[in-house]
């Protein structure tokens, strides 16, 4: 993430985050009263990383949420009620802090919807709290499979892909393009573990082999020891699964050591925040974006969304994380309108199976929440990184194909989800 984007994101956040801290202004003030109807505002509590390894994607998800809130409030809010957004810093890797903030938002601030988290482990921990309290919870960007799989819950929905969807989107292409011997650099927590397991399973089906898997702690800055082992294993492909600042540091060091000249470098999930923050020579390989701004002309609503984001970021284009936050709030609003209620069970029932309209999905293919596991079926944008912008200085990814979520997602039965709605 560029210094420009960071500073502008920080400035924009001041419009809804209390100066000198991360608690939203609305958390220390009396609830906003709508004089026309005499009702308190509907509250959305956002529990995302604003500091640490995942601060850049966290801030961008928060910005996407805020843009959707602004759009709703410029019209009729949700069911005629204004929407108020309260934001807390979960940190990037402390589940205890994320849970504490989730409880504060639910128990003290009385939010109607809990949003978060970028970190999969934190998302899972927060889901325990939201389920205990019976509060609607949408996970914008935590990918580990169990959230909408074996640990699925009636009140929890997810916008981003599962790790198995990510693996299914690119493994066949990597095998065909680069070779059958793979070595992995994997973040050592829930997201990395399930993503590696998905890639390993796909590689085994294809007839390939794993030469090694380097587990790296969140926040690693020096990858040299892991990269030395990877080079010594002499694989066809070095598969990089780390994210955030870790992705930036890892690819920079791969480039510095010249490993990309000896071994094909690729991965599953890639993010514009990371790509912008790395030097041009580190932008190599085949990857998958979960949403990308450069699409075929004529995608309904896309130009307006890009223009709106650019107004808030000093001209920077939207990222997938902006879109995650934007979809999270709009999907909740659509479900409330469909249910004609903000009661949790009614909204959950309405959101299951909901198809996103063109001006919200902002991409080709059908995009909808599956009723059986509450997982969003979104497109995967598959292609290769560009060392310099193509047509636009910020167009740093060449999209070669866009595949539907249906084509890469395991069935509900395969996920292990056994959804149980409360009586």
C-alpha cells in the first residue's frame, strides 16, 4: 500500500473514527435520533485491523463499509432508519482483542450487525461471540473454510472466497503452466493452514508433489531462511500463501535473491494493497484476485463505484477489500428490506439465497449467498501481475479469465456445514 493511500485512508477514517483513537465518534455520543420517525439509528459495528500486518486491507474494508453507509443514508437508510457505523481496531492478530471489541460493540453499543474480520482466526473467534448473542455477523475478508464450513452458524455470512475456492481457482493452471513439484511459503495460522490443505489436495489429484511447506509466523519480516530451504528443494513452483505486509516482504526478498529467475513464483490470493507496496521487479507470477477494478466496459455501476472510491482516496482505484466492505453493508440492507425487519433470524433467512443486483456485485456472473452455508458465490479474476501499469499506472494485473464462484466452490455437503436455524 502506497504512502499516499495510507495517509488518505487515515484521513478518510477520521470522518467516522474518533481522533486520537480507534473508537468511532458515535460510540461516545448519544445515539442519533431521527426526528421524522423518532427512532434511533440502526447500528453497524465494524471490528477490523487498523494496525499491524493487515492494517491496509482492514482500513480498505472499513472504507468500503462507510461508502455503502453514506449511499444508504443519502436515500432512505435501512427501512427508513439512518445507519450509524461504529469502528473498533481488532489489531491484526490478537484474537483476545478482537473478541473484546466484538463484545463491546454488541453488549454496550447494541449494534444490529457485526462486521469483521480480515484475519480468519479473528473472524472465527468473533463468530463465537455473535452466535452466542444472536447478532447478525458478516465476515468480509476472513477466508478459512470452517467459517462457512464445519463451523458454520445461522447468523454468520461470508463475502470473500473460502480457501478451497481459492485453491480450486488456480491450482490447475499453475500445474499446467509451471510444473508438478511445488514448495510452499505458508502463514502459520488458520487461513494459511486451510489454504495449504486445499492446494495440497488439488496438487495430489493432479499428480504433483510437495517438496516442502515453510510455516511462517504472522508479521515475519525476514524470509531468508525459508527461501534458502525452498531454493534448495529445487521445485518447479514456489507457491506464496502469505498476505498483507508479509506478502510484500516475501516477494521483495524473492526478487532480491534472484529466486524468481530460478523458480516460477506464483500463488492463490493476491491483493492490490500488497502489489502497490512492492517494487516493480517483485510483481511476478500467476495469481487470483477476488475482485478487480479493471473489467470489460459496460459492467453496471462499476464506473460510478470507481469514481466514488477515487474521491475518498485522492484518485486511487478501489481494491477487492473496498468492494468486500461495500458488499457487506449493501447485502445486509437488501436482506433487511426483503425481510421488512431487522430481527436477526428474519434477516438471516432473507440473506440466504439472496442474489446481488448489478450495481452491488460490480462484476460478471451470478453472485449470491448460498442458503446452505451462507457463503457468497463471487467471481475469481485469474491472471498475472504486471511490473508497470497497463493503460493506467494503477492497472497492475492482467486479467486472463473470470470464473464463477459456482465453478470453483465445493458443494455444501463437501464443506461440512450443517446449518441449524434456531427455533
